């Protein structure tokens, strides 16, 4: 197995207004649904890049959960160990986009992740032993995260993390010295560091994460690209200019491509370039994960 991915799995419901947003009333818009959840998105991106991926997550015994499991299997994700619980509802992410397809606000109901307990993870500890790398999102409870990092240390497996949101990112703060990779946006990076990021250059924020013990920090900057840092190098790379169809899942695609680069032993600068390429491809897709993502397309999108 190449990657063990642990975290959220749910349905993305995305609504884009067709005019100026008016509060307190119904707004004309376009509503679309697609499989989502940060960990699930990362797992699908990795599977589409040809890696063997096992996903640990939880869904309800409802039509949404069954749909997500069927779709994941079709894309090549091993979902044998996903917990199907009869008393929970499958997670849902509800996003509101403006006319320019930028996020206005979002709601995430990922209470199903409470079922990912230390016992659930300990019972599947052999998966940590068999994986080359472990990837988590911050939907995991503090107790579950403690178990993940303990098992990863036991089997000497690198851990990569997507902070998921500004509110959830602080859950990862105790584990910065144990992280091989973290991929926050600016606000999430400030939450990880426990300090205000306003007025600080993004490349300095990436360096501060490395100073806290992270092996590789990638701070995403939307249309401005990203900054990255390791103990040996740091830099800024501009975004690849493409038409924006839907921004949902772009950060997850970037994380997955950087993880792919790590597994392929690519230099950090090359790994983050692949991340930017995956982000650009995903921006051009209506789905949360680009359905035609491939390694060939990833390299074709790169700007020399």
C-alpha cells in the first residue's frame, strides 16, 4: 500500500448565486452535488495518480454513504475499512459561491467522524505498518489524532496533514514536530502557529512552521500561488493561470500531488510544482476532484 488516508468523507453540495446575494430571501442559483470530504478527496486524487490507497473514515447507513462508497471503489480507493454506522448521518459540506465562483461561506457537518475512535484505529494498526505514508485531515478528534501519531511513530511512517479549516487547524498544533508535510492556507497557518499571520510574509510563515518542527510546509495563497519551506530551502511559486469553474477541492488536490511527489522522492520544489498543476486542473472542473486527473495531465499542465 502506498498511502493510508484518514479523515472526512461526505457529500459536497455547492450553490452558486446568479446575481448579487440578498440575505433573508431565496436567491436564484445553480446547485450541484459531488463526492467530498478532505481525506476522501485526497484519497481519490492519489488513486487517480496510480497509487494504492486505503481510506479510513465513517459514513452512515444511508443512500449518501452507499453512493460515496460505490464511487470511491470505482475510482480505485480501498474502502474495506470505512465504518458504516447505522446511527449516524453521512457527512455533508454545504458551500455558497458568489458570481465569481469565490467562496462566500460554508457549513460542514462531519459528526460521523466521531466514530473514528482510538479503538477503531488500533484495531487497524497493521494498515499503518503496511503504508508508505499516512495522510490525515483535521476532522479527526484530538483523541484519534493522538492515536494516529502514536501508531505512525511505532511503525516509523511519515505523516502529512491537511488542516481542513481555520477552526480545526489548532488540533494539529501539538504534532507540528511530527509532521512531514502540512499544507495550510494563510489563515490556517496562523491557527497552526497560534499567532496572527497578518503583515507577515507568507514565506516567513512557512519558515516558522519548519522552525516548529515540520519537515515541509506549503502555505497556499489562492491566485498568488504558494510559498514553501524545508530546513534546506524555501521559495514562492506563482499560480498557473486558468479559467475558474469551481474552487472546491483545489487545496485537497494540491496536497495529494505534493504527497505523490514525496512518495516519488522528488525534490520539494518539483513536488510543489506538481501541487500547483493539480490545483489548476481542479479549478477547471465542476467536480470536487477532477475526473480526468492523471499523471500525464499533471505534467502537461506544468509551465516550464
